[in-house]
C-alpha cells in the first residue's frame, strides 16, 4: 500500500465520520471495527493494520464515487473528532515535510512493530503539516468572510473551514512546533502562533479576496505584502495626525453644511468620512509612483466633500450654489451642484504636483466610469505615456450601484484590452450598505457588492471604514499592486450612511434597526481621536484647535459667498481647447478640399502592402479597384472615400481613433483597414503607414458593448479636440444600448456643463428588409433631442459628401458631436459613387439639390434623406418622369428654414411637396420636419408625407412584405404624375 492509498483511506474515513452511510458496507464495517474511538495511538495502530487488512473488494487508490471531493470537505457538517485523519485537498508537494520523513519514498522501515510505529509517527506529523497548510490556505481564501469589516456588525458570515478541528487538529496540536513555511515569514512556530498571525492578517479590519487570481506570482506578491506585515502599516506620528486632520476636514465640512443649509440636498458623506483620508493617501502614493494626473469619476455621495477637501474647490463656491442667486442665468441649462466637475492641482507631502480632473457626472449612476477612463487614455496618449503610468483613473462607486448596474461589468471588461487599457484604475466603493432604501439582501445576489470584480485577475480589499489605519494599509497595498501589475484594484470601504439618502429623507421608515444602531455610533473622527489620545499622539486641546481652525475657515468662506458681488469660479475649458468653440454652428463654410494628386497618391498607398505580405486572395480585387479609383479610372465607393478622409486628415496632423464592433474589417466587409497575412497571421494597417509625419492611427475592434465603449470614446473625445474620434455601431439599431451616454453626455453636456466634444457616431441605417433590428438607427430620437445646436445629425448619400463631412468635423474649430447615419446597401450601390474630383474640390452640402429636374418645371418636389433617394431616382428613371424634382436633405440638424428655402427658389406656389421616408410615420424625420418647417411649407405649398403606416416596431421581418411596402411607397410618391 503506498502513501496515496493511505490518503485515499483517510478521505474515506473523513467521509465516514460525516456520514457513515456514504461509504460502502465493507469500509463502514472496517472503520467501525477498528477506528470508531480513534485517537493518535489508535490511528497509528490502525494504519499499520490498514496496510495489512484493507477490506476485500475495496479498490484502494482508485477514484471511486465514494472519494470525497474538495467541495464536500469544505461544506462539511462542522467540526469532527479531533484525531480524525484527513486527506488534505492541499498540494501534496511543496511545503509538506514528507520527503524528509523517509516513509513515503520507501526508505523507512516498514517491517516490525517498532519501525512501523516510527513510520506512522513521521507520517502523522507530515499529515498534520498538510492540514496546517490546508488551514492556511483556507484563511487566504475565506478569511475575509469572518473579518471585522462592518462597523454596524450587520455583515455576518461564518466559515467553518477556518476551524482547526475540521482538519483534525486538536488542542494538543495547537501547541506543537510546526514547519509552517506555508505562511509568509514564519518558521518553526506553533499552530497557535500561526493562527494568530492568520487572523491578524486576514480577519481583522481587512478582508482580502485574491485567491481567485490565477497567476501565482501575483498571489505570492499579495501574500507577501499582507502576511509579512500582518496586514498593518507601521504609521508614523505624522501620518497618524494627517489621517486625523483629513477626517476632521471631512466631518467638519459635513457638519457645517448641515447646520447652515438645513434640509438642502448634499448627499452627505457622513458615516463614510474615511473616504477623504483614503483619497489623500492614494494621492500621496500616486505621487510616489510618478503619477502626474488623476482623472476621477464619482456619483453624488460625498461629492461636495471631495470637491472641497480633495479638489480644493473653495467652499465659498460651493456655498454660493446653495443660495442659487442667479436663476435667470441658468434657465434651461446648468446642473445641480453635486454633479459638477472640477479640476485642480494637488501637492503631495513630498512636493509633487498631481493634476486632478473630476468628471462632470449625470445622475445616472456608474455611467461616468468609462467616460473617465477614456479621458485618462487620451491624456496618456497626449503625453506619449506608453506604459500608462503617468495618468490614472480613480473611480468612486456606491455599493448598490456597483452591484446593480450592468455598465460596471462593461467597465471592468475594458480594463485589460489593448484598445482601452489605462494601466489600472483604483476603484473605491463607498459601501454604506444601503442604496436609497434598498438593503443588500434585496439589491444583490452576491455576498459582496464587489463580486462582479472577481471577473478580473485583481485583488479586492474590503476594509472597515472605522479603522483608518487599516484603510491606510489597504491603500498602500492597492496602489502598489497597481504600480507593479498595471491592473485595476478594488477597495470596498465598509461604512454606513448617517442620514437618509438625502437630507430630506427619513431612513427610519425602512431601516429602523440599522438607524438605531447608527444613532449610537460616535463619528469615525471621534473614535480615531480617542485612539490617538490613548496612544498619546495628540491631545484634546490640539484636536480642538484643528477643529476650530477648520470651522472658522468655513465660516469666513460662508460669509464671502453671501456677498452680492461674489461670482463663483466657473472653470473654462482646458488649455488645449482654447482654439475651439461650441454654441451655434458657424455660418461660414469650411474648406475641406485636398490636393488631387496627393489624394490620389494617398489612396493608392492604402492599397499597398510590404513585400511578401500574403494577403487573402479575395481582397486583391477590391484593392485593385481602389487603385483604379486613385487613378481616376473609376469613381470612389464609400469605403475608399472614408480611407481617403482618414488619410488626408492624418497627413495634415490630426490623429484618428476609431473603435466599435468588428470595425477593423467592417461589419459589411467593406473597410478592410487591417489586413491579415494568410501565412503568418500578422497584421498590416496601410493607414498607419502613410509616412513618418502622419498623425497616429488607431483602429480597434471593441468588445460587444455599447454603453461602456461609447462612454469611453466620448471621454476620449473630451480631451482630444484636435483629432477624429469615431465610434461605429454594428448596426445603428444598437446604439440604444448606450442611450444613457447619448442622452446624458453627448446631447446635453454642453448645455449642462459647457463641455465640448467632437465625437463621431457612425450608425448604419437603411430599410432593406433585414427585419426590425437591422434597419433603423432611430433617426427620430436624435432629432427629438436636437436643440440649441447641440449635435449634428447627418445622412450623407455620396462618398464625397461623407469625405467632406468627416474632414469638416476636424478642420473647422466648431466642436460638436456628429451623428452620421451611414449606409449599408449604398456601400456597394452603383449610383452611390463619387469621382475623385468631387473629393479634391467642393465641400459638404447640407442639401443636395436635384441636378436634372429644375424647380420651375417641377409639378412635385420630393424631399427625402438617405438611401430612399436612390429608390426614388431609379423609379423616376424607369418611368421616365421629367417633372418631379428630388432633393436630399443631407444634414438634418442644424438646419434652418432659410437654408431649406434657399434650395426651393423657383418652386411655384401651390406645388406639392412630399416628404418621403422609408420609416413608419411615427419614426424617421417626418415629425421633426413637420414641426420645424411644416407651417412655412404649408403656407406656400401643398405639404404632406409619404411613409409606411405607423408601427410599433421599425420594420417587418418579411422580405416579401418589405418589398411590397417599398413598392407602395414609390407608387405613392409618384401617384398622379
Ligand atoms: C441609473 C440610476 N438608477 C437609479 C438612480 C436613482 N438613485 C439615486 S441614488 C440611488 C441609490 C444608490 O445607492 P448606492 O449606489 O449604494 O449609493 P449611495 O447613495 O448609498 O451612496 C438610486 C437608486 C440613479 N441615480 N441612477
Ligand atoms: Mg449605498
């Protein structure tokens, strides 16, 4: 019988002890006969006996169904008899002292009773060590469950796996000296000592989850950091006082605001004031790590406090906003004080400057996450920070929203992707254990609010917010982890919410017991002060002085804010935005032309690849055709015009970044901007190889996400006025998964926050019989949210129009989000082509006027936008109609009546104008056109609409029905002609 057979019998024995019925009859008889009253000596004897007399028919060492698995041991029914042997699920090599025992490799004596006893003794010691190893491992895996995390004591979990008795370790064993190299920095201690160290490390105020990380080096690094220090920092006198001062900043600010602005909404931080020293310490660490800039994203909770105490926004500005003295300036615009952004410089204790930018934030929780990350990435790109260590993101979350909002998963998923990597975000959860009135047990199915973060290979540190020194340790390990591994890290700050959700809210309606508990608690400032006084680090008088000084300062800021002449600090755009502007669209046109010869060369060069590059054969033809386009032997198609726009912008110094699902090839196999060698799999990007003077070209396939990715690109665009930042939806229909980013940021940021963006959204759109979800980019929704020149909504119908539109977006200094309804079938439509000269000359036209039928001869004018133009044109050509003019509206917004009227000159009064659209009446542009121009049109002409009947879904799922409907539209458009 070998050692593994013994292990097997051990396992069976454990199983038998838990449930005698779970082992076979023969093994049960055997255990009953020999081991029922087991203890060490009995075991020793019994093992010798076991070797001699295993029951007939039992296949020792096999993996029979009675073999217990890891889970069955862990889920065991509580402590077992102290001496019971156990086959450990822990590694059978490594720290186990077996190799030295001799018995396992056959060198020990196995014959004769004395030799047997000795061997058994060694075996037994080895097995104890195995169990200790297992116990140590369980502490690393589950210690957090019994850690003292929750100031209110509500988070209660048991972990029987942490009981030594589960591993057959008796009280006697606790006193034995052990080889416990399994625990960092400990050798030759007793189990008792080891247990104390384990509990200190993993079960005090810090609960660390890190054993889900697959990479052993990372786990070892974390273990070392925590176990060698028992998860505590030795804090200097100065740091302790600094922590106290930051707590005083936090709590005195809250108390002051509550006293002065009774009942006003502040979303107080009280109960979680440790956030302020936490951020303070994180910034200190960031300074040590040579971080130059921090981009912060956070929601309402504690935001005013962070503004005052971290961003150092002068309190007078915050107080001024409570008074709301100039409502007339904010009619229809602006935002509430707890959503505003701010930026400032932070100076660390060592004198390092860090620029902090707190992002403007809508009420919609968690959506700011990827916006902040996008900004961080762009700032890194500007600095040439290829290691992504000079700029980092801090994201502060609520417990309910982190667990509940799906965009959190999208956020985390971006963190390790080439297109979105920012070198590691610090996530902090203000875990006040409630979301408005909803408790964790109603709000999440997971143990922790942070469990979604376990999808990443990163540690999650839960920490009791009432233990600021534990928080200091966690910040130190977390920030060093990020520095070392360039990955995200999560700190779950366990706290509570001293008041209601906001200051007008009564939390005792719904959380009476929790609030009875909260009411009894002294603030963390007072608790920490008491501790420091006990340690003799600070006197009551000194503490009093710190508090008095802060209150006085706030008092003087308060007085200043009441001065009628006071004007608050409204920050203007950052320095790199000085040449750019928002507001109404400029009336002057933009020169988007480009030298024809150069254009031709650039277009040709994007068809070339390095010698020997083995391109897919099927791409040869499209590239050959493009070469002919460059030579003006054929007109350009859509994708070539796009490549031309990109190339010309980049050689003029404008960087381009584009992401979206499958954008490298293009959803419709039209772009092929990244070529793959069929021999080596290597890729080649012609647009990134135009010449050494070109600006950066980045084109990334995104994960299957809309909200997260669009948020990221929007964030990127906030810091990149000089470039083209493009997000393409797979089909236009899917942007509604990112509705929040469009509504809350893209469409309204300038109005609310005076922040500009030149982001481009490419939304494939077109009714082509592909069913309800592949036809409509929901033009009507963009038009409904279009106001005050907030966005541009464009539907170009020729490659040249697309080319000029993209170039205009960067060349003019007016920065405005651009929504392009891009085509699908037009990508290859024989009529949707443009000669090279239309790109090298001309410019973008808001309305394309009929070049064949002149208005004075028109009996009817068809107004339309997008692909339906070509359907109408074909129908007109087929039926040889000569008296119906067709105008295409290429830019739906901004568009004034004057601009439209200018294209109608010559149209006789009373002429019929039909707005023709493929969309059902309740969708598309009809409602917008009618509302905006209907009265003017109707006063002079006969104005009506041709469209599909109103419908709940955009289109039919039947190709046959689609064709019938399309034919009816054409009939109606030309009826009576
Ligand atoms: C997307 C979204 N849904 C709902 C709300 C309304 N709301 C505001 S705060 C809040 C509770 C947030 O709880 P938590 O994330 O724990 O933050 P806390 O307020 O407790 O700090 C809710 C539901 C919101 N702001 N955003
Ligand atoms: Mg909460």
